[in-house]
């Protein structure tokens, strides 16, 4: 045996960290943040406390980590290039996860220094995420998809701006805190309505046709969705910051045009869907969630537009009850629909393991999707109309569906360890 033979053999036998492992770990971390958000929301409802922690665990945690895992994946898949080294990808996910945790813990318990630390770490993670998304697209043979690339770039700028704005407010920077009544809604529109929603839409440009077995087809709906969701929330944020209702209403109108374009795009994909003959339950979960989410996004934008057109003061506006359709109906539903399709497609394992994962993710398929969306509707209506029994029923249905979804994800990600 040559002197280096043993070391070479040990290196070959050692498991190699790949992009598939990064995606699996990203989904696992996102699921843990969603679990923490659900527990925090339950505690807030039972104890009558603030929902701030639950909202930010879902947004800064579950959504941002999922974006960190899959934005580069979809970009390189469309471009036909190679991903950044797996260890670098994991480092960016760790920065996003630890930073988000620091912000939530800092605001809730530990104080401004932790908020500043967490905010800085999230910004570093977003910068690394931008590099992992766009650096591979510079390769000479990379396929060009300017709509998706432009949407992802805009979304990252919106997210970073919103994160910095929120961090400055939470750490007590006077220039921000003295104007926080107007800057807080700008923060919400840049992050949730802007960066997160634009990322979801840009991902649906690729994912919806893939899930439905159709081809990606450009059209007016795609253009309207991209422009409206990319520009509208930025204009809204400017309107809030300047305390100008006319600008704000224009921005909300643009966002609504984008929401309508998004619905048109996914409906067109559904009309051109492929003739699937197997695994209908697994497909029903993914398709049902992915198609229902855009409708809740549009409903939330309409509600916000009507509210502000009706004369509600700009100062002090908060997402309030719109968190139900925006977070549960839109963001989290798209997250669950995405991971249902992606876990058996992009995580480590062979055909037999992936088939087993699909069965695990298909538990109570149609009942779960139906309960999720009926629950969102009942919870939103009950809370808005102050009808407690209606709200309780809706929240219970939503909680049950989320519980089944998280359990299915956990079983699918650990399937190789189960007997």
C-alpha cells in the first residue's frame, strides 16, 4: 500500500457534503422555525400576549431560511450551472438562522445588543445568499432567465432594506424610532409584501409548471406579476415613509395588478397541466397549496387597499389581522406546497427512498389542504368580525393541518433512519 493509500481510502469512504444535503438541512431548519412560530402563536393566543415573536419566527426564520436554501438552487437549475460549494452554502444558512434567532430573542428577552448582532448576521447571510445565487450565472454557458434573476435581485434588496430598517428601530436609533409609526409599515411592506412575496412568485415561475407538468411560458400575466409585485411594495413603502396617501394607493394598486398577474400565471399553468396517472395524493398536496396561496395574497392586498382608501391613518398602520391570509394563507402555504414537491426530488437518496418520502408527505392529502384553506378563511373572518367561535374553529383547523404537515416533513427528512 502506498504511504498515502490509507488516507486516500479514508477520504473516499467519508460521506461527501453535497447540495442535496444543504437543501435537506435548509428544509429541516425552516421546519423547526415554523414549529417554534406555531408554539409561540399558541402561547400568545392563550395568554393574550403579542404575536410579534410568532410572526417574526415565521418570516425572519422559516421563510428567510427557506429562501436561503432554495433561491440559489432554482437560479442554478434554470441557468444549468453548478452550485457554490456546500460548506459555503451552509455557512450562509447558518448566518440567516442564527441572525434571525438573535433578533427574536433580543427583542423578546435579551435586549438591543442581541438585536444589532442578529440584524448584522442576517444582512451578512443575505449578502452571501446573493453571491451564491448570482455568481454561478456569470459562467459563459449559463442560460439566461432575466425575469427570475431580476426578481430575485430585487427581492434581496427589499429584504435587506427591510431587515436593516427593522433592526435600527428595534435597537433604538433615534432617527428611526421617532418616525417609527410610518417606518414600521414600510418595513412590513418591504419584507413580507415585497421581498418574501416576490421570491415566492419568482420561484413559482419555475416551480408551478414543474409541479403541474407544463412548460414555462412567458405572457402578459408573467410580466404583470413580476412588475407589480416587484415595484408595488417599494412604492407603498415610500408612500408610508413620506406620509403621502396618493403614492401609497398607487403602490397598493400596482401590487394588486401583480397579484392578479400571478393568479393568471398559475391558472394558465394549471390549464396546461400534464396527464398524471400516479401518486395523486402527493401531487394533490403540492398542487393544492401552491395554487391556493396566490388567491390569499390577492385577498390580503385587496383588504389593505380598501382599508387605506377608506381613510385609515397612515401612521401606526400594522399588518394586524392581515397576518392570517398573508402568513398562513400565502407564505406558509407556499412553503408547505414547495417542500412537499421538493423533498423527494432534491434531497439525498435513491428512487425507493424518494417513493417512500412521497407516501409520507401525502398523508391526509385533500383533507389537509381543505382544512388549511377553510381554516384560514374562518380564522380571518372570525377575528375580523369578532366572532370568537368562528375564529377558534378556523385556528384549530389550521393548527391541525400545520401539525400534520410538520410531522410529514420530519418523517420524510428522516425516512432513511426509520425502520
